[in-house]
C-alpha cells in the first residue's frame, strides 16, 4: 500500500469516516474483488485493527467472539455474490445474543440483479433474524445521494447499540475503483442519538435559541386524539413496527384491532369529558334561570 491512500469512491470515504467517529475500529476482512476498494482503504489507515479470515463463515464467528468478549462493535466485510451467504449462521447467533456485528457486503449496482450477470445476487431482502436493520448504500455521485447515504450509514451504526444492540447489515455499492489518491479523509456528518438517561450535550456559551414544536396526532378517520392518548398511539405503533417481521401476514389484522381499540378508548375519553362538563353546564343553566326571574 506504499504510495496509496483512501479510495476515490465517495461512499467508502463516508463509511470509513463515520466508523472512526463512532469509534468502531475492529475489522474482520475476507478477501475478494468487490470489497477490494473498501478493504484497501482500511488497510492504509493505522487507526483500524485488521484481522483476516479467508472463510466468511469463520469470519462471522470470529466477529461474534470479539464482540462478546470486548463488548464493542466489530465490522465484517466480504466480496459480492454467495460469499455473503456464509455470514448467515454467525449473524443469526449475533441476533439472538444481541452482539453488535456490522456486516458490510460489497455489491455491484442493484440494477444488474436478475440479468444473469456474474457475481450478482439479490440482497435487498434478508431473513428476519440475522439483522436488526439492513441499509443499501448506492454510489454517491451527487450532494443529494451523499446526504441520504450519510443518514443511512449513521442509522446503521447507531442501531448496533440500540435497544440492547445486535447485528446490522450494510450493502455497499462499489464501482471497483483502483484510484487510491485521496490523502485526506473527508469529515462526514456524525449523528448522535441522545436518550433520556444519557448526559445531554452542553449548550455553548452565549445566547441560545431553543425551538420547541408540537403537533396534534390524529386517530382513525382523521379525528383529533386526546393528548393523553397520543403517547399510547405512538407506543403502540412502535411496538407494531418492532414486531412486524415476526408477525408476518398477521400484522394487518393486528393493526386493525389496534385501530379499533383506539376508537373505543377515544370515544370513552370523549364521553368522560362530557360527563365532567355536565355539572358545569347545569350550574350555568341555573344561573341563567335566576337572572331571567329577576
């Protein structure tokens, strides 16, 4: 790698930059042509710890062991085609053990899927229990795609530690570039997830404007939902999204029952509010009657 630096492929630069910012440095690489630009760029950066495993199945279990022992995310990278299928058993174990393993499968453009082109398989849909999240990263060739890919990569890296952690998949499109002339890695925008139990970032000194927005949540039929029910709706929809993969065909029916339950709860809340207002209305009527008698 003497005289070579980072790949000229922008997507690879974004991924490497964000890996460093998220403090993910351990890489288990399997050799191949499709992931060559990514692996070669990692090799020239001494910040990363590189481990080599010719067999992808073994690589996946190596990553599981490292993630379990060290308690930190580990990256897997392999070439395209059936090599990625060898990750399935290891990622399944990572899924049920909640191990933060990031599988980066390099890929040709997905427009080539279905045309019997060598080394091209369809990874757009994955098994339910091998990854918490799967993101496809297309070639970054304009500012809009760069913005989108930056968000996708951040989302994938954050998911490694979210809700107890687990494996995540990134399908990284490559152009097989052999240009390693980029000496300075660009600083991609890092996104932080701040939870209620976390320490919030310190505000800078000086005048600070804080904008707080609010919106009304509408239930079935477009009716406005009582503020007390808003949190219930959000929690219910989040639960449905988390369970969507496991529920399969039962999800539409369950969602319908959820909506019907919300209608009943909203109606009961409305009736309760009306009942609370009735004594006030009665008192007003009595007051008006006294005024009329005078």
